[in-house]
């Protein structure tokens, strides 16, 4: 305690000491953001990306926001120059409200989810929404929504790379792709 006020200290990597004053006034649970650590991580990531692809900045980076679920961190990433993000349905609106340009929804959309995303694409036309398709059944759900709502889909194909968790078997990818490409509402990325 410092002069009657509670203080908590955090020591990170035996180098960085952070003191939180008046911790008793902070409602919990709370996410603590050590701004300099986030900035340092962003700088390191940019350096790594520049070594791989000079002058590319964050062009090849799609950070997943399902862990932080924080508009403050998203705004820090946007300010640093990151414009593309990966998310679940739970984070889509947070991303578009922060001003994300590219939003990749990394889980298959079932019918109600597809309707919801279809509505978001019309509500936020300046945002490039991207989805994945990993099966013929999934494509049929999206096709039905497209027919009803005239929704366009920018998509990637989700290919099972051997873990058998999600995606289409590699030997079936081309057949699925050929079926999807016949539909004017679908744009392969």
C-alpha cells in the first residue's frame, strides 16, 4: 500500500516492472494491457515480416482476435498498420466497429450465421468480409442464403491437411471448387 492506496506490481521477464495504482477501484474481471509490450510485439512482428518480404509491412498478417477480444488492442493494431483480421462470429461486429478493412470469419457458417453475416455485409459495405467453405453441404447453405438475399461471398477453401478437424479432403477440393465457381455470388480468393 502506498499512502492508504492499494498498489499491485507485475514483473514481466525479470525486466519490466509495472505498478497498478488504486487496483481496488478497478472493476473485475479486467484485461490488463501493457501498452509498451503490445507495441514491442507489433514492432517485432513487423521486423520478422520485413525479413521475409521487404517493404510489405503487415500486408501478410491476419491476427486472430478471439483471444484478446479487445477493441483497444485492435485499435493499436490498426494504428500500427494492420488491416486484416481473423475472427469467430463473436468478434465480427467489434472488428467492423473498430474500422477493420478485411475480416476473415474462420469458422463455417451455418444458416442463421450466414444470414447474420449477409446482413453485416450490407450494413458495412466498406468492409471486405471473407469466409471459408469446407464441404459441399456448407456451400449449399451459403448458396441458399445467396439466392434468398442476393449476398456475395468472398471465400477460401478449407482443406483438411491431415488433422481431420475441418475442411474437405484434398482429393475432393477441385470438384467442390468447380461447383462453387459456377455461382455468380461467390468469389474465390
